[in-house]
């Protein structure tokens, strides 16, 4: 099996201080922000090449968070409101409850007023030293965090009705990316974790007033519609299955067992980017459901904690995963991005690069 990109990364990098300051400037200075973004992106492109990556992202440096391209380009949200969610911290093991970084509440029919990644792709095409990866949020992200009973019914009668309007927007965008020569399109899909964690399955029943299994099946259909729009020879399609990633926090726990057979067997992707950085991610046993023509990228290196994993521990965990899926069907990455939100996780930039260097070095050792 011929596999590209054994060493992978999820997409986002820590923003340098200069970029954070330019984005937070009051009053805003768009020209200065663009200048700093360009300089910062050139730096991370060069760093990825230096480390030995063969696929390149801009670190999501032009976004406020991993789904910022969508929320900046789409009208129909009230950003003065939000749906509260609980988060757990990697540092202290506690939990907090807050609105977090949300997309706002949908209050009218959504519509895109510009291409989602139109401000990112031209610069990447001009300056990337190799194949480009573009990330986009899953359409399934938005009903769960943006549909609020008592307000959203004025726009959509149900979560499902909203979902398929989001699908239409994402489909147009991924089709455009594939047509413009993007080599790797990745959908970031945190909401599948709701089906893995018992407390969130109950939340689907009580808050969304839906049964989890039918909603899971509809979610898969929605993402598959988006992947179908981008399917083209030479384009790698991937999904990142996340359990939450904000300031080294997460909101969901549990292994892939509850959804593995259905998810791995029916999602129309080439690669699954999976979180396997600690015990809350469960065992490798669900990998047995990954089809033999697809790749499971093991997120074994934490983007949340500063401690650097060892090459020996990574190799041992890969050997353990091989009990369920052949080595030729595996890849390696951090478990998530380093800055799903503007503020980034609670590690330093040097620690980030050390972890990414470990990804490349370990992949070379294991696969050659």
C-alpha cells in the first residue's frame, strides 16, 4: 500500500506574540495584520520544511480559531450569545463551565458572503514549499454549538434543517479547493466525540431532544456529502476526530469503540486522524474496523501537555496498534492542533517544534 504523508500534523500552530498583538490591536490595523500574518506564515512554512514534513499548512494564522474561516464568511449568527459547554483541563484534571469560543447562535438562514478560505489559499499556493493541506470545520460542528432553542427556530425548525444548509456551504468550499489544486483537505470534526462519551450522548437526548444513533448516521451522511464534492484524483481527504482542544482543555472522554464500526466503515475518507495521547482516548482495539485501503494517523504526541514524549514510547505504542491494523495502514501526528483557538495551548513554541520534530523523526524510524 502506497501511503503519502506518514508524518502528519493537524493544522494549527501557536501564534507568535507579534501576531497576537496585531490581531488584538485597537483600533484594528488590517494592513499591519496582513503584513504580520504573511511574515509569520512564511516562517512556519520554512520550519515545517526544515523539520522534514512533506505536507504544509499556514498554521491557521489568518483565523481566530479553527472554524474562524466559516464564521467570518457566513452570515446568520448572533455572536452576542452562545451555548454553554463544560471543559476539562489537562493541567489540573478539573472542569469549568462557560461559553468558550463558540460560533454564536443561528438566528436567520445562513449564507456565505465570500469563499471560506479565499484569503488563505493564494498566499499558500505562491509560497508553500510542497503540497498544501487546508483544514475546514465539519458541517456537524455547528448545529450542536449554534442552535439554541427559543431563538434558532426563527431560522430553522430543527437541528437537521440547519445542518444541511451548512453542508451546502462546506461542499462548495471543498469542491473549490480540490479544483484549485489543494493536495490535502481535512475536515475537523469534534462533534463525533458526543457519541463516544456517555454524558454527551445523554446531552443529545435531553438538550437536542434526539436519539444519538439516528443523529450519528445523519452526521456521517452530511460529512460524506462534503467529501464527495472534493473527491478528485490526487486529493487526499481526511477527517480529524477530536475531543475538544482549547487552552489545553477538552470536553469529552472515551474510546472510539461505540462508533468505530459505523464511522470507520462508512466515512468516505482516505485518512482518519485519531487522538491517542492518553488513557481518556481508550485502546487501539477499534482500529480493527479501519478498512484495509485507508490510513489511521495515530495522534500519539500531546499538543496539550509540555512534556516531550520519547521515541521509544512512541515506537512501542505503534507496535501495540499493529495488533489491530497493519503498519502499512498507519501514520503519526500530534493528537490535535496546537492552537485550535487564537490563544493556543499551554505549551511554548519551542516545545511545539520539539514535538513536531519527534513526529518526523519517529515516522522515519518506523517507516523509513
